[in-house]
């Protein structure tokens, strides 16, 4: 389960506004070696077929 707090929603909205229209926050997990998984974030403007889309307030978050 992913929970996006109100303060995180505001920050996401602020960051995406700087990036331009139709941008989304992408959250992803990368397989790791000895340290296990690592988690990352990027800005994207396209939704892939296998993405989950979560709405955080007025912003869109993609989960890869």
C-alpha cells in the first residue's frame, strides 16, 4: 500500500508545476545486490502500459 500525505501531495504539485504541463512523478524499485532493493523517483510525461496510476490530490503519480 502506498500512502501519500497531504504535505507530500503539495510538494509533488510544486515540483511538477516547475517541470511543465502533463508531467507525472514516477516511483520505481530497482533490484539490488547485497544491499537489497533501492527505490527511486523521476519525472515523466508518459504512462507505460504496465504502470499503476495513483492520484495525489491534483497530481498524478506513476508506480512502475
